C-alpha cells in the first residue's frame, strides 16, 4: 500500500506500458486506430492499479473502480465491434500516414499513443484520488456522483446502441438519426461521457480530491470544442435534413424537442 504520489506514479507506468504495447501492435497491422480501443482500457488499467497500490477507503475505491470498469470495458467492446464492421485504418490517421511517410511510426508513437496515454492519466485523476482517499464512509457527493454516472451511462451506451441499429438498416442510408435519445440531444453519447466524468469527479471529491476537477473540465472541452461535438457537426452539416435537425434538437444538454412555433418566436 502507498500514498497518492506513488499511486499516481504506478498508474502512470501502467498506462505507459499499455500504450507502448498498443503501439507495437499497430506496426504489423499498419493501423494506429486500434488506439481507440485502448482508450477505454487505459482507464480500467489505471483504476485497478490505483486500487491495488493505494490505501484508501475500501467502499469509495470499490465504487469508483466498478463504475470505470463497466464504462471502459463497454466502450472498448463497442469500438471493437464498430471497427470489425469497418476494417482498416481510420481516414484521419490514413491522411496523417500519407503526410508523414516513413516518419509516421515514430510520429504516431508520440502524437497519438503517448499523447493519449498522458491524457488518460490526467483525466483519470478522480479515480486515483478516490482510491487514495482515507476519508471514512461514503458521503452524499459519492451517491450523487454515482447517480450522475448512471444517467451518463444510459445516454452514452443507449445512444451508441440506437445509432448502431439505425446505421445497420439500409433504408436509413444518408438519413439523419433523430429518434430515441437523439430526439433530445444531437449528441447523447458525448453528453453521456460528460456526465460520467463529472459523476466520477464527485466521487473523488467526496474523498477530498477537489484538485481532480481538471479531469471533467478537460473532458468537457474535448467533448464540446475539440474532438467531439463541434468536429462531428462540421462533417454532418451538408447532410440532407441536418439543418432542420439542428433547429429542432438541443446541441448538447438533453431537452424536449423544439416545436415549430418555438423556433419562429
């Protein structure tokens, strides 16, 4: 057992090993997009290492570990299934491979694999804080965090499942998904991820890890401004019916669909 500083060191080493192994696997496959599968697994890895090496409250550690394990494994399986149905390297990485040429493997090691490893380690601070906290018993913030995590998980997993079924129907080719959870937010999966990490932060905060607020703040920026919502909407903007969908549906926080009357006032 050890303190927070050593826990963070051990968890950092664990995610480093995972990303190096993933990088090594990408070389013979010529496919760096397998890093997307490793993303969820990185948090599971960090969570388990933190609980093993930290000496925090058992109930808080177990709660944070259970929630991140469910989330991380579900995400990894979902991305694996999606990747199996669309084999090959993600077009984003293909373009990068073409630009970098022979330098691509080394460039990808630092700008893709190690970068995502560092990002996962920082985002996982609430897990490390919860695992190392010695505060006794779970308080109201932990229960509130678990409830918020559950809301997020329903939106993320439910949104992914609904979109997967929608895309599997050839009749929906070229159409905009506007059913189920997608009626209330244009990005139920991104909103779900947002809620999940704010929920995990509250569990860490319940144990005194106020400094871990950097985690949900980073995820909020990523999901709304960098690699999530805004990036996807740019690629969808020319799709028939998308403009009407934008007018009728909340951009992020789930809200009832706007009526035509409300849109004209």
